[in-house]
C-alpha cells in the first residue's frame, strides 16, 4: 500500500509539473493553414507596412498567400521575426505565432 501511495504521489507531481499557465493553443503542424492561422498573424503584425500600398520603406507586400509564401522562401521572413528585426516598430510575434509559421512551412504551405 505504501508503494502505491508513493507511486500515486509521484504521478500527481509529474502531471502538475508538466502543466502550464499559458493557454495558447498551438495547432499541430498538420492543422496549420494560411486561411485559419497565418493570415491573421500577418494581418495583425505585418500589414501596417507590408500592405497595399507599401509603407515605411517596406520592400514587399504580404497581402496574400503567394506573397507570404514567397517571403518565407526567399526573404527569410521566419528568421526576421525570430530575431526581432521584423516587425519594425511593432509588437513582436509570440513564440506560438512564429512556430505556426514554421509549421505552415513544414506542411508545405496549405491554404
């Protein structure tokens, strides 16, 4: 009985230590899509400069799937948001938002 109690205590502490106060839901790699996840991130964090028309010297537009995909592939969009150089003067992307973009890329840019 003593061993059972110790095992139960150990499992309880293990579960508690693995819990998190962060309620951010990160979709699995297979669930991330441009329409459901990426577009809202880009719209809220990037379009002030990378919209139509471009502003603040932004060199590229990010107003649609093809432009965002192109920026990930050829303009190091992920590296720029990870290092904080983008968005300039705006609120940085959260780790969950950056991971969503990485997952979208890994899933081959689903719509």
